[in-house]
């Protein structure tokens, strides 16, 4: 069941419709600092009735597109910790492999439940006040690999790596970039400055998504009719959103979005119990 | 930290290359979709239910149509961009004599290739 019945539309009308929705998703995501997956998957499944497995696969494509397209921007500010990103990618990619293997066996209803839980978690994270506790002390692994920055140390490296492994599993299972988990791990466990955590996480997201996207593509779950307009729409929407950000009342939009996230989370969980 | 600055500068060039890569992949995707023959009105309805069919099976069911192949070429191109980034990063670190990080990036590339292979039906 879906809110919109697309069966009476022509193929091109459907593609246009998907692209418009995805432009909106990309725009909102850029305004709120969220990835496209958190918006795209619920819209495709709840509003358009697309099966969650196709929605997740399409979402991964959009994540790769936005991350690869924006990588230069992440590096330009010189906040991205490149060495740490390479190190942590070992964790996220390993996790993504496990996530893809789990996705073969997990029932679709469980995907809805997991996604609903993730949306609720994201809403709570958006409410939390961020307090930075910086340190110049580094874990021995960070010292050996020179992972620390000029003004900050990197702590609890094994814990951070394990958290990235978990983030990778979720990325492959739910079609998200898991940026929210990565930032949390780098911020709270590894004690990185918030801006460095965000920049480094954004830099890694594309690699995490590609880890499972290739497998989904060969398995036949990525359909260009869905992934194509979604990816193109999100890229365009993100581009507009990034430029509109300075003129928009982001705080009000953020508060509205938290409420919307909670409502959609309940809908996804409800669908998980009743599908 | 001149080494780090050099790495950052080269990584920036890779990132700019990726940006153009996204544009190219987007063009292929858009062409494939626009050239796709008109489907019946209920075509999107087939995505309400999940039917696991490998990429090869799906392509053969659609007679390996050129627009579909073009669209999938765009998708392959897009998915390969992070892999290319990781490969170039590994090479970059190797050139800068950062062998540990280079091997780490190479292992990430190996894991990425293994993960892609998981989608193949044996």
C-alpha cells in the first residue's frame, strides 16, 4: 500500500516524479546535515510502495553520488583527517560485507523495524547538545600511525574501529551512510573535534556505501529506473540546499524535521510489525 | 608536515577527478533512462514485490537492451569511483613512503572487491 498510485502514470512521468521527490530529499538533507538515505528510503517505501530492498539499494547509489561529488569540498576546508579515514575505512568496509551477508537472510519486516529504530535514534541525536571534550593525548595506535591532528589527539582507537564496523553493517542493511554513527564514534569515543568528525565521516561515507552497492548491483537489486532519478535528484537537491543554507531558517526546519522523523519512525516500525 | 600537505594536495586532485566522474556517470544514467523504450502503465507496480533476479538474468529478460546497458554502465562507473579513490590513495601513500597506510588502503580496496564479488551467484 502507498500514498501515491503510480501505476496510471507513464514511465517518463514516474521518472520525473521520482526525481522531483529526490531533489526535495537532497535539498532537505543538505539543509539539515543528513544523508539522502534517511529521507529517500521512507519516501520510496511508505509513499510510493517500492519494496524496501529496492529502496535500500537505490539509496546506496545516491549516497555514493553525493559523497563522491562533494569529496573536494570536504578536503578544501582541511578538516578531514585523511589518515584516520583510511584506517577507519577498514572497519566500515568489513562491516558492510557482513551487513550485505545478513541482508540476504533478514526478513523485510525486520528491515522496517531496524530503519524505524534508526530514524528515532537520529531524531534523538538531532536534539542532543554537543559538548566538545578535546585532548592532545593519543592512543598508542594513533601515535604509531600518526593519526592525530595538529591540535588534537585520537583516543580509544580500537573502540572507534569497532564502532565503524557496526556503522558499516547498518550502512549495508539499511542503505544509509551511517554518518550519524560515525560522527558519534569519532566525537564521543575518539574525542575528535566535532568539525573534524563530520568532515572525516562525510569523506568516508562513499566508500562505505560502495562496499555493499557493488554486491547489490550484481545481485540485481539496483534498478536504474529507481536508482537513476533518485541519484540525479539528490545530487541536484544537495547542490541547491548547500547554497540555500545561509538564507534558510535552518533551526526551525530542523525542529519540524525532528517531529517528522519521529512520525515516520513510528510508521516504519508499524509497517515492520504488520508486513 | 610537508608530506601531509603534499598528500592533501594530491588527494584534492583525486577528489576533483571524482566530481567529474559523478558528472559522467550521471550523463550515462540520464541517457539510459531517457532512451528506455516506453513501458506499460503498470511497469512500476512490479517494484511493490521483491523478486530476486541477478543482474545477468534481468538483462537477458530485457534482451540486453542498449538503453539498459547504458544506464547500468553509468551505475558501474558510479560505484567504481570510491574504489578508484581508494586505489589512488594507496598509490599516493606508497609514493610518499607511508607504507603502512598504503597497505591499509590496499586492504580496503581488496575488501571492496570481495564485497562486490559477494553479489555474484555461484
